[in-house]
């Protein structure tokens, strides 16, 4: 059993994600629109299902099955980019300044988030991270 995303042939937007056997997918009349995706990958990093930590041998983990090569686990509304062979999450329309990281296929702020243990939220109008007590 594996996860598969059904991608709209025109828009390349993910419309459905299911768990199925490969034989089931191969028997579908629209099998070419179903693309395997891996539940444990984000930003091109494969995570151990039990610990939630990145696996040590990333190269082996990612090359082990085709679905793990698609940068991110597909979700509804994600876009499949066939040139990158990646699922890209939708961009939050409130964050106009954020750009797509071509390596991870994730949206990133133009300024790196501070890594000091405090909680921050993005202030788009000033394009900076602001400390919050939430």
C-alpha cells in the first residue's frame, strides 16, 4: 500500500489523496493522473515514521521508492511540478513576499526566522519576524 495523489491534468492541482495498492491504481482508466507520494517527506527530507526525526541515510531513504523523490507529501490544493518532480504546497496569499525555495519546494520568508527558542509570527507589512507571546 502506498499514498497516491490524483492530479488534475490541466491545472496540475492535487484533487484527491488516497492509500491504495499499485495494482489498483494501474487498473484505473485515469491511472496517468495518479502520482505516488510519500507521507514522510517534507522539503526533500525523509523522516522516520516512529521518531519523527530525519533518517540518517537520506540518499537510500529517498531513492528507495519513487514517491519519496517528490519533495513533499501531496495535499489537497498542492501543485505537481513535473519538471521538478515535486509537490508544491499552495502559497499563502497573505504572504506576497515569500518565495519558492527551488531546492525544498516550500515557500520561505525573505528573512530567516530567528532560531532563539522564542515564538515569532510573520509581519508581511514590514516583511520581518515579530516576537509574540502566543
